[in-house]
C-alpha cells in the first residue's frame, strides 16, 4: 500500500514537472517569410517520381525537401520532429512521457549550440521546419488532433542528436534476445 502511494506520488510529480517544462517553453511564432517559402521553390518530379528542387535560397530548398519527404512518407517526418521536440506525450498521451524526458535532456545540449551553426545551415533547418509545418496545416486530417504545426529549426536539428525512442530500443533488444515464454 505504501509502495503504491509512493509510486503515485512520484508519477504525479513527474506529470507536474512535465507540465511545468512544457509551459515554460517560449511561445513559438512564425514569420510571414516562412509562410511564403512555397513561392520560392519549384519541385519537378521525373516520370519515375525522382524529385528535383529549384529554389531561390537555402531556406526555400529546406522547405521543399521537407515537403517532398512528407509527400513521400506521410506522417513519418512530422512525427519524428515531434519526438525530437520532446512533445510527443502532448499528442499521444502519457505512454510517451518517458521518451520525452530523455529527449529533452539531449535536446538542451543541442539547443545551446544551435547559434554556432553557419547561417546557411540554420536556413536549411528553418526552411525544413517551415515545410513540415505547412504540410501539417494542409493535411490536418492525417494527424492527431493535438498535432502542433510550430516546429523550428532547432527541432529539426534535434533529430540528428537524440537517441531513438525507448519503444524502438526495446523492440530491437527483444528481437535480438527474445524473452523466454513460460
């Protein structure tokens, strides 16, 4: 009984901390320039579906690359960025909170170094985020109701830094070393 109370207290504390962390995040805003990136690109696909991008700048090229990935892979890219932003539990529920906490720990180091990247690299990341945001907005019916469309270049960079979700690691381990079934 006492163990159950301690467990409930710990879970309540974790939920309270996660809500505080999420609320403490700076509000995310979009610029008018991000909303108009689609005007700065042309995507041409060959007869075999191979895409070619013509872009006026690197931010627009990042936008087009994100849009094409979303067209080709559906919700996979936006959901991966959602995971990298440490907000998957907000969309999919409590089962994702452990992964969100781990992601946020790795993310802090990433965000601290983001401004050290060259302007060109940041432009690609920010354009990519804008492309994903626009895709989510245009295809709301494909995503969970709480799916945000306010990703940033920092969220995109975090994809390259964070470890895979715990669920995927557990599945991998179980494939290599299946649990014994009595």
